[in-house]
């Protein structure tokens, strides 16, 4: 059963996300899975401004662009430094190594890292098409960490952040859907009207590989944290 929590706006979502993170920590969670993107920022702001002590915990991020150095401003390493780790660090934080050109080696290394440090609490954002991590529609539910070829629409959308279209990464490393599903507890956040269709499909329609986030219906401990705009297409009562 998915627990659905509807809040007024992303600011209220940040407070609710913080409460869930704090409760997990209190219940001895030691490995936190983290996402990038705009959605979790309000939750990260609350966590990093708090006096929670997670200095002995580790974090493992969902994904990273292949070919970008950790110092590249568009890398997910840089995003996490700015929005989380520079403000309040974990004892160790892992993000896939976008500079490792050996796809086999990097994906196996990351999958092993997660097997050895099972994720207690995973934070996810929801893509407009229902993606989680870089797992686009059609990705098998049992997929493990893999290299993803970005779609042309994602490349085009990212082009504005780069000097030259040629500099936009063509690939990313991402935890697979099966990898994500091994997390003991999952929090997926979504805010804004442009997520309302994906939220509806994730929660109220049959679970299908065409909507990656709908796999979460099959997980035993998931909280869906959404604002009123993202909840606007739901028809059941929560
Ligand atoms: C980020 C990630 C993506 C985003 C999703 C939503 O690490 O893996 O799946 O969570 O694209 O992005 P935002 O939050 O920017 O709307």
C-alpha cells in the first residue's frame, strides 16, 4: 500500500520530507539514497538546516551523467555538493563516476556498493513521463544499475545549460528499477501541475513498465508526498 500525503506546496513538502527522513534516522537508517533535480530541494534545505546528526551515515545517489567531471557545474556531483553536502555532510557520499568510460566496470561497481550498503531510505523525484532515476518508460522493472542513452528530447532540454550542443552528455549511469526497489523505505516527491498526470498513473492506474514509477505499487513501504497541484488529477480520497 502506498501512503499518500498531500500538502499545500513544496515548502510544506520540505517539512514533511524532513520529518520522514528524521523518523528513518531515529529508526536506525544508516544508508540514504538521494536524488537530484528541483523536487527534493525543499526537503534537503530542511534537513541541512536542522540539527539532525547523520555524520555517521552514508549517502548513495541515483545517477550521474557519463563524461562529466565531478567539478563540472552541470554534474550531479556538483548539484549534490551545492544543495546538500557542502551544507551538512554524511560520513561518505557516493555518486556514480561519470568519468569512468568502462560501462561494465562502473555499473558493476555501483551495484556492488549498493549490495554491500543496502539503502534504508531512498528519496526519489518523479519525471513528467513517470520516470525514476534515468529509467525511462519501457525500462524493465528488474533492471539493475546500467548505462542509459539519453533521448533526443532530454538532450535538447539540457542543451541550454551547455556552451555547445556537442557538450551535452549522451549517456548517464543510473540505478535500475530493481536496484531502487531493494530500498527498505522509499519517499517519492512530486510538486506542480505538470506532474499531475504522472502522479495519477503512478498511484491509480495499473502498474506497467510504461510508467516506471508505477512499480512502487509493488513496494511495501512507500510514501508519496505531493502538493495539491500534483494531486489535482487523483480521483480517490487520501
Ligand atoms: C534525479 C533523477 C530524476 C528526477 C526527475 C524529476 O536524480 O533521477 O529522475 O528526479 O527527472 O526532476 P525534477 O525534480 O527536476 O522535476
